[in-house]
C-alpha cells in the first residue's frame, strides 16, 4: 500500500481527495493536516510515502512546509496539488524539492497515477507546469549591469549629458563613456536611447 498524507486547509477538498484515493486498491490516506505547520508535524509523526501538499495555506505556506518535511523526514516524497500555476509558485516548489506538481483539475485516474509514479521516485508534472519549466530553462537570463552602469543609465534617462553625469557622480566624462559602452554591450544596443529603453523594459532601471 502507498501511504498518503493530505495537507490542505479546506476540509471539503481533503474529504474529496480521500474518497478518490481510497477508491484505489493500493492507496490509503493515513492522515490529514490543515496547515503547513501541522503538515510538517504529521509527516514527521506518520512518515507517509507521499505528502499531497497544497501551496497557499495559513500557518506557513506549502513551499516552506515542503522544504521542512524533506529536511526532517528523509524518504518522504512531497507532491504539490494546487489550483495555482504561476511561474513563481512552480519554481519555488520545485526548488524546495517537491517531486511533483499537479493541478486540482486532474482527473481521479491522473491523480492516482501521479501518486504511484511519485512513490516510484519519478517526477510528475502537469503538462502546463512542464511547459512553464521548459520555457524558463530556455529563456536567457536578463543582462546584469553593475551598480555604476545602472546609475549612469538612470541619469541618461533624466536627460543629462555625459558631462552632466560626470559632475553628478564626481567622475570624468571619459569614465562615463566607458560605463555607457559597457552597458551598450551588455544590453546589445548601439545608442543611449536604446540602452535606456531596454534597461527600463527589463526592470534594471
């Protein structure tokens, strides 16, 4: 039997999940918790095979609880089961060590199959979640400007000339030009206006 702990702050959701899972001959729910903190305590006490973890709950969110369970109950696998699929939620959960990420619109058969796969040590991701992760991996990291380069571009955005910027920052005009050229190279642009536009679009300035 695969032993499962349910962690979700909605009693109706836990009741529905228990019914779906225990309809399967090889799955059993050994406990329930209504918060992240309670979920950690129950996981340490019961040592289930799988924890089905909601993300947003009172008393510590699911990501924090996932990290704590993996630290305090080695061997227990955590699978997120949530309605949320934002890039930030997905990445935080996977980085915390979650072995799977499913959405609550999964069918009973999909959920049961995912639990079995997770128990075998496989990583289980909803298709939309897998697509998000692939997109994140393929997206190049945004360019990183030094503090001084960003400072110079902010002053350019205010309409200051190189000479004005030099006086403002107490550096030579030649040094201002050097910072600008480095910023152009990092941002893959050829002039001041394009540099400011790109830096603003990336949230750098």
